[in-house]
C-alpha cells in the first residue's frame, strides 16, 4: 500500500501524462451532464465565492462560468499539465497548483466542490477538515464521487493506479459528521456517482 507522498506522486505523474487526452469528447460529455445535474440540485447565489478542488482540465469551472456571471471561481489541482489545459479554456477562474491536503484557506469560500476526484486524495480525512476550515459560516461542501459497489470498487482499485479509496455512502456521511458538517444530504447522480453535501 502506498503512503501519502507516494500516492500523490503517482497521481501527479498520471494526470500530467493524460492531461492532453482527458477531454476526450465522450468522457467530457458524460462528466458535463453529471456536473450540470449537480448544479441543478443547488441554489447557488450570484457573487458567491467557489473553490473547485481537483479541478483538472477545468470543465466544471467552465460550466459554472457559463451559468453564472458574477460568481468568483477558483480551482486547485496537483497536476501542472491539467491546469495548463484548463487555463486555455477558462476566462474568469483563478487556478492554483495545490492539493486538498495542503490547502491553507480560512473562512474564504461559500461553496467547495470536489467532483470525480475524492478517491484520488491521499488523506481524505485531512482534506475534509481543510474543506471545513476553508468555508465561510453556512458555507457548503459538495463532494461527487463514484458509487459503484464493492466488486467494481475492488476492480477499479486494481486498474486505477492513483485510486486511494472509494468511500461508501455511509462512510461519506460519517466523514462529514466527524468534521462537524450539518444538514448532510446524499443523492445518486447519473447512475454511477454519489453526491454528498453538508453545511458548515
């Protein structure tokens, strides 16, 4: 089993290598549908400050840019190459190289999103605590990650070198509770994703 720093290196190398292929049309189309459904379940106010953690090539931020005109958007990722791709498509988002475990924000954001990235985080507990600290009072955390069952999770862990852990529905709920999130809600999105949200 890889330690935290080893897993981070694996993921940096993995995403630096695949960045140029990550926006393959069919994959991008499916992820965009899922991301739009996530947004449709929320009432995001204009002028909100939003952070996308593990923003990759910026597709979720791009969806937010198109839908909202006055929100302030930020994205962090550990892969320079993924951010390089994102920079070429985004107009109003601020992008930074950083990790969920290494971010030091305090009471800055109204919403924090992590979509299709949480299973790559080397220390999910620390990341979730950092999310709580980075949110304003009443701020919301929304995590969207795979929910594919035990067998597919086991297989995915074998074939995906950067996968750390896919949390179950109950594990996500407990993780949110342990980090003092309230009003925890969960919903399945596009058959294979689970959305878990909570409020600071």
